């Protein structure tokens, strides 16, 4: 008879399906380091020392291979960076802006991948020391790479580069000083006649003042008020305002047309002006408006008017400074630089900037009308 083979203790060869085979093969587990032959009586132990040395050698070879690859990548990046700076200084026309984000992304990804490939976890002390040494060696190169990317961004896309609020403000003061001497300067900025870097920077700062500082706050003040359009238009047109306390009257407020105890008179005057070139219009220059309003509308008028006409008032002050200077037969550039240095040294520019910040804070904290 044939012996019945136990399926729990025998591992069958997939190529041998014959029921006539009496060969019993021991079950082989995946985690064993070596397979034992059933016919051998002596057991063979794995050479642990040899295995450890092979693993260590393989790890070191991998680290050295990665170091060589990283060195090649660094050399390529340094070559690309030097070529980019040489091109940017030699060429007068700027390259298309669409190439810059791609180049910056490629550099960043390459740098990140190279660092990931380089950092290898090792169990032995010698390998740890080598890794840390090379990593610290490459940190200055990584910092230099990020710095060069920032410089490229500022060169090719200046409106994306970071610039402090006070820097914007000083550019505006300088632009107003120039326009006070040459009254065509601001119009040439806006119509694109002037394309030099200093002119583009001034135009950027003027737009920043209007679009970031002033206009959003004006819109917020109006959206949270009950002012009628006619009253807002009057406040927009007259650059001078006086708010006088009078005896209260229970009447319709001339700003919101709601019944209030109106105890303030708003006196509006001054010449209409162009919001960009700041050129004043002499038409009906003596016209005035007197309106009686409630407490909340009076306060809102003060806050709104301060912000709305701040730029024009700043320009008027700059014009007065150039008129009082008295120095003649001097190039415009020299006059502007001299006056600007005087205003900066005596703190005038900082004081006007502080005034702007106060006006913006008043607008931000103004309460919603009940």
C-alpha cells in the first residue's frame, strides 16, 4: 500500500503532482537565512560576521555613489546660476516673465531631491559622522541658492518682491517732490512714457498706496454707513473740510437723511483735482458746501475725508516745500535729493507716515452705524 502524506508537515513541489512520489520535503519558512538539507546530519550555521561586513560595505558604497551624484548636481546648479546672472547683466531687454517661475521651480525641486537622496540613515557611527559632515558642508551652498532665487525674482518680477510700507511711502514723497518741480512727471508715469526702474518703482508705490492702503478702507467705511450718494460725492470732491460743533437740532441728517439730533456743521471747500496727476481744477474754486449732520456721520466724515484726500494734501505740502526752497539753477535730480534728505533727517517724512497710519487705524476701528 501507499503511505498517506500529511499536508500539514510537507511542502509539495508545484511541478510534481504525482501521487507515486514518496519523497518528503521539509517545510521552508521565509524568514530562515538558510535551507537545511534533510539528508545531512550536521547543521550549518550562517556566517554572521561575513554578512555584517557585506552590509556595511554596501551601505558605504551607496553613500559614496550618492555623494558623487550630489556633487555633479551642485556643479550643474552653480553653472546655471552664473550663466543666469551674466545674461541678466549683459542683456538690456528683460527675458519673458513666464520662464522665471519654471526655472525657480526646477532649481528648488532639484535641490530638495538631492538632499533627500543624500540623507541616508545609518546604524554605524562612522557612516553617521560622514553624513553629518557632508550635510553641514552643503548648507552654505543651499543658502546661497535660495538667495540667488530671491535676487532673480526681484530682478525679473519687481512687483512680487517684498517691500516695506515705509519704503513705498518714501518713494511717493520723492515722486511728489519731482512733480512739484516738473508738473508733467506724474502724468508721464501713468501714461507709460517713463520706463526706467526708478519710475516703475514709484508708479508701483503710488498704486500700492491707492489700492492697498486707502481704497479698501474707504469702501469699507461707505458699505457700513447709511450715507446717500449725493453726500459721498460732495465729500469726494472737496479736499478741505471743517467740522464745527453747533446747537443740536432734531432734524433730518443731511448725510444719511435719517432723523437725528444734528449738532455738527460740515464745511466743505477747495478745488477739484485729478486723482492721479493731482492737478487742480480752477473751475468754481471758491465754491463751498455747508451741511448739518449727526454725531456718527460727522465722525465718519472726518475719518473718510482724512484718508480720501491724504495723497493730495501730501502733494500740496511737497509743493510748498519746493517753492520755499529758493535754490535756483540746480538740476532737478540734485534738488530733489537734497530736499528729500532734509525731510528725512528732520523727521518730516516719518511724521507724515505716522499720520497715514493713524488715519488707517481710525478707519479700521470705526464702529458700524446703528
